């Protein structure tokens, strides 16, 4: 991301999940370097002035919530190691749950997630193997450290308390996204609070879309991205 900002004076940014989180914060920190943001699945949530993220998540969803489980260094890595990399990819990319990812007491989240017997038509075994090969090279600690740094990032972002995202933004989400109804995300992204925090905002909700909607509904998501880019390019 830093290299791209150095190369391009202004850029469009598209991010899914943690990529969306990074995009939201880049929009906060350096709005002068962005032409526009497309955030997929994860909306912008304002920084809580009091509660740290892990305190919030554990307090609301318990110790077996996936983010809570990921906090202890090495724990998730050891649990994931019981499976081959392709199986781990299948377990995560095929998630179709709409409720919070909370494992039963004493069970690791990776063991709780099911391994599909048949792949959906929007992804192939070969495509999943590409992801598996990349993680076999790098391991899972780097990605898991994003979760472990949530409280640190909360502390570092204190100077932007109450700041708004002023960059032109399109937010894309499926109505079967994890926690979309359980977390109250639907009401939030369709309500005045979200639009108050992100004044130049367009919200697109794709019916039947799950968490990995950019894979599952690739054509529709691509069209939404292109429409947004074309609109801003004309403006």
C-alpha cells in the first residue's frame, strides 16, 4: 500500500474484509491521496472512545468468538496445522453462516467450521489451491496478527476520534453476510448514522450474497466497481 501511494498521486482503492478496513483507515489518514474507495463486506465503524475492540468482542460474543480465539499467539496456528492448507481454505472461503462465528465451548473455530463435500459453482479446486499454496509459503501468523493488533490500532487511531470519511465511497455487501442481521449491520448501513460518518456514500446490498461476495458474485461486484470508477472519472 505504501509503495502504491508513493507511485500514484491519487488512486482508487478497492478492499474486501481486512482490505476494506485498511481502505477505510487510509481514507481517514490520507484522503488527499484517494480518488475513491470501494469497501466490500466490512463497513466503517467509528472508533469507540472507551472500549477497546477485543474487550467489546469478547464481552459481546464470548471467549470462543473467532476474534477472541485468534488473540493468543500460536493458538490458531496450532489448530490450523491439524488440517492441510487446502482444507483450511475450503473451511473459510465456503463459510455460508449468517450468525456470528462462535465455536462451542472448548472447540477451536477451525474445527467448528465445516468442510464442504462439494464446491459451489463460483470457485474451483484449482483456484482454492492457489490460495493454499500462498499460505503454505507464508504461514498464517501474518494474517492472524491483524486481529492481534486490533487494540494497538485502536490506540494509535485516537487522534482521528470522531473523524469522518470524506472520500467518495461505494460500500458493497451481501444480505447473507456474517452477522448482517445479527449484528444490526443492515440497520446501520441503511441508516443515517453510517451516512453521517461517510457523507459521500453509496450502499449496494446484493441479495443472496455471502461474505466472499467478490468471488461468489464476481460479475455483479465487478460491474458495481466499474460503474463507480466511471462515474468518478466523468465527474
